[in-house]
């Protein structure tokens, strides 16, 4: 269950930063509320996951999901750069997250 919490927490982190962007400096109420809810959910589920998963592994995976997800959403929906170098390094982040999950003893 902890790994599911961690994965959903990572998705919450993605929602947090995307809704923050869409909130336009917290001037749009709906996106501001979604940003706060996503952030709260993300931190809450991360805290639940860290009861079982080692803190270094959990935090790294949570951050990796948030970073990679945010970059990919930015490329897909916000017309951010899709140059090969960016794709290469995002692939490394995703590979690292998967690798940590595979070698984790839990």
C-alpha cells in the first residue's frame, strides 16, 4: 500500500505545480484551490508512504515522479521545449525512479 501512496503522492506533486502555473500567481481561485488540495494530498500521502519506505528512497522517487511528470505535461500542454537533450535527461530520471523501486527491499 505504501508504494501506491507514494505513486499517487508523486502525481499529486505534478498536479500541485501544474495548478500553480494555471493559477496565474494565485489570481484564479479554482486553480489556486486545486493547487493547495494537490499539494496537501501529495504531502499527506508521502508522509503515509514514508512510514514503510526508507526516507531517501521515498523522497527521491516522489521528487522524480513530480519532476518528470511536470516536464512531460509542460511539453504536451504548455508547448515547452522537446529537444532531444531534455528527453534524454528526463528518461534518466524516470529510469532512476524505476531502478530505485526495483532494488528497494520493500
